[in-house]
């Protein structure tokens, strides 16, 4: 193997890497797309928690006396549901 062959191999590898970098730069999401995606992630996490808190508060209001049992239980359930929502949304994007 001569020095000239080594240069040709190096040049071929550099050109291949440059093509890959240009392709990756063209496929990158814009800032607006990333912002919308993060906002969606926030909503799919927070909405089940808020909905569960309101439902728990309503159920606790129907019980005589002071109770937070349903509210706290459903908030915990809402956190679990929200975490699963985020997990599945991230998994579906990849």
C-alpha cells in the first residue's frame, strides 16, 4: 500500500462523513417543531393530573366531613397515567 492509496481512502472517508453530516443537518427538526413537541409532552403529563385532582375533589365533597382521600389517591393515579402518556409519546416518535 502506497501513501497515495492511503490518501484516497482518507479522502473517500471524509467525503462520506461530510455527506452524512449534510443529510443529518437537513433532517433536523426546526425550533418550532421542537417547541410544539415539548408543549405536547407537558400537556399529556399535566392534564391527567389536573383531571384526577378535580374528580377527587368532587368525590371528597360528596362525602360528609373533611376528607382528602379521593383527591390524593387520584392525583397519584394521574401522575402514573401522565408518566405513561409521556413514555408512550416519546416511544412513538422514535
